[in-house]
C-alpha cells in the first residue's frame, strides 16, 4: 500500500472548505513526521493523529460523519438504520441490568446519539429508569449528542474519564474498529517489518506521504509469533490499543457485562493466508477504499476486529467471555422478530385515510429494508459480530441462546 499518484476511481473530491481543512491536517501531520525518530512515524500514531488530533482529526473536527445518503455522511451505523436495532438490544441490556442489580448504562463512542435516543424509552418500557452515561472523545460529536438527547434531561450524563468502579451494562458499537492499529508486513526474506509514514520526496497528487518499513521491534515479533506464521509479502494489522482497552475494563467493570458490536472475524480467519493485504479500509462520502494517506482529516480509517484477541484480552483482565455470535443471530435471539410483529399489527386509533395508509406502507417498507441490512449475510448480519464480556452474571444471556460461537474463537 503506497501513496497513490491518482485518487481511487469514483472517489468524490472535497469542496473548498474541506480541502482547506485537509491542508491544515497535512501540515500538522508533516510536523509530527519531522519530529519523529528518523522521519518515520509509526502508523498507529499516524492513524491516531488523523482521526483524533484536537480540532483537526476526523472525529475531532466538525465534519458530518453519519448519514444514510449522500452528501450527509461518510457511513451509516446500525442505530441510524432503524430504532429497532437499539430497541432489540435493549432487551439484552435489560437482562444485564437486572442481573447486575443496576440501572446504569455506559455507551462508548455514541456517534450521533441514535442508540441512546431509542434505547432509553425501550428500557423504560421494561420498567427500568436508566442512568445513561456516555464517554465520547470527540467534542463535536458530544455537542451533537447533547442537542439530540436534551429531551431526556438528567437521565443522560457525559463522562470525561473511565469510571473507577462500574456495575451495569457497557455498550460499544463500532468502537473497536476505529482504534489506531499497528501495521506490519513480512518482506521477501520473511523478516517482520513495522509500517509507518514518511514524507514523499516529491509530493504525489493524492497526498505528500508514503508508507515506509523498518525492522519490527521484538515485542511485536513476539506477539505475532503466537498468532500466525511468517508469510513473505503478507500485510496486516494488530490492534494493541483495543486489546489494552478491553483488558483495562477488568479493572473497573465490577459487575455486569459489556456488549462489543463490530465487524470482524476470529483470529484464524483474520490472519487467513489469502487475506494478504489485511483489512484496513477508509470511508469518504459512502465510498470505501484502502488508501489511508489521502484526504487526511476528512475520511474515516478503520480495520476489522480480531475477536479472538479481544476475548483473550478480556480473560487476561479477569473478565468472563459470556457469548459470541453474529449480529443476525444475536438480534433474532434478543427479540427482533417479536418487535417487528408488534409493529405490523394495526393500532385501534389508526385512521384509515388513504394518505395515512400510504405513509404507513412507506414507513413499513423502509423498516423492512433496514432490518434486511441488519440481518442479511450479504450485508451486516454475518460480518458484524457481538462479543459479551463481564463478571458476576450467571449465563445464559438471551442474545446468544440461538447460536453461541465461543468455540470458534
């Protein structure tokens, strides 16, 4: 993966304001590279700056990120597709809250606030009065969440740091995939190399940066030796920050469960010999490509999740691995069919006017289309997984009754 002389085919061009922001981010990144040892900035640090640099990074600046259609965003998450996602998840959350004798929910990276907006009323229908906490690293997104969730008043609180002790349910939907990763490859001689970013000698049309290699440190060699054999020419990534985050959860999650929802694979699939270029992807205006060094500060940079590594990190942190399955099986087991059925039944107060019937039909069609995306193996149903970790709760969790895959981790 090199800096491109041309942009990926079909990728839209930024407008003037976005281009000005990109130039500011590129200047900031150039300074970070110049200050790095040998002008080599490890990719993990590059990704961290590109996504989270205060006021500049993709998640820290004011760009619109979430939206189902152009030009309103770069990607769409499950809570934005339909409130049924959060309402179904609420059935599992309610079970966890009762088992942990708590009414506290902690959501990491709450995005647009869509999850909380649908989750809180659903939990109230369960007879619970949740204290909904959000830990959001993006000041821009936090402001948007506060506006959207203002009708809930003091029921929603924003944290500025991890709790020291927590009981209840933790939610992390598409959080792990956005954590900075270490890129690596094996050269033609089978020697492990770490990838980083340096300035190009002559700035390319796409970006003034390119990937470079250096001998991997002993710590990285030791980690990867336990996960896969050397494969000359093979490139991939390892998410050590996400593993540390999961491991650290064991220090503060005293009773309850965390539901980690993301796209990914168990380790033997993640590092499959045929997956020769890893899983790193970028998203800009609903276009996906694999060039992370362009559109600095304007595009999302993600990787899939190694769920085996996350489960191992949970165990190392003293937590239990309580369930692992596909998103489709989780939603089916957690009650999505029942919610759909209740929606399809006509209400006594519904008017029979033609206009009302047409609107209802359109809404039902949109809902069914969204549910199809959540469940379909060709869309999110199989690629996305749900991993439950925690302590102090007796199994089984309802979302994993219909197809627990812990034996595949």
